[in-house]
C-alpha cells in the first residue's frame, strides 16, 4: 500500500518497534492497509499466534519455584480481548478518525469484546504450568464488573488479581502500570512474563523477566 511520501508497511513497522512514538491517528492514507491487515488474509491473527507461540515456548522452559509466587502480567484491551469490532466501525475507521471517548466508553461498558484466541491459549498454558495470571488494565475501577463478566465470557478465569485504575489515579500509563507491577514484587511475587499490545505495558520499572508485544497498529497509548 504505497502512497506518496508514505509506505504504510514501513509505518506499521515503526509503530510496532516503538520507533514512532506519541502518534495520535493512523494516517488516512493507511486506512485500507490497516483494515486489510486486521481483517484481511488473517495476517494479524497469524502475527498474534506467533507471539503466543514464543510466549508458550518460553514459559514451558522456565524453572519455576512452585511456591505460588510466579506470576505473568496480562493487559486487557487488544491483548486478552479485542476492540477490533469498535475500530472497524465507520465512525472510527481503524484509528484514522479521532477517538470519541463517550462512544468508546459505551462500547467498553457493553462488555462484548471478543477474545483473542491465541492469547487465551497462552493464558491457559500458564495456568496448567502453575504460573498465576495477573491482569492489569487501564480501564477505570467502575468497569470492574463488566470487565470480569467479559473476561469470563471469553474464557478467562482463575486469575490471581484483576487490577483497574482508581478514579483519582492521574499517572501516565507507564507510571501506573509500573507502580502496579512494583506492588506485586513488594508482595513477594516474581513476574516471569508480561504481555501487552502497547509499549506502555512493557516499559518502565519491573517489566518482568521477559516481555511479549501483541501487534496493534490502530492506536497508541502514551
């Protein structure tokens, strides 16, 4: 999908490698490219599956302590659950149109986000290995019940903790997630893995022994 002065594939590579930061919108010229990547010939799903494969192989190779203190951190939006049905709407156009916060919150409140199957596979594998999932989401605390219902409907269960952002928490995404991971470590847990779709999930303090990034070219969380 080459367009004048812009190669959309190279743009997405820059996004995924975090070489392009703090961007607000997907370039309008790349709407079709991003749409076809997410919904077309299964490339997005295959990319997620490859990330999941690497995470599972890594987890199976770990020497665990078997003391119940080994944990793995999961993000929610576009990691365990997908917002693709929302971003594919004509009033969003895969992130080429500025996000309407009110409409997006209404979408989240419905609790109808579909599962990302390969990441659910990682989750279930970790449980079978004795690694406890910890879910940390930037969604506000008043979404707890809808998040729980959505996660369980999608097949997630038996997590150690589900952490949501308190109403008075004004920290940046990196600061917020770093602080919650720090709390885990101070409580005696070892973060053996960490998976998310945004770099803000995977950078900062106490990121874990190994991080895995799920692809997401639709938006950037700073």
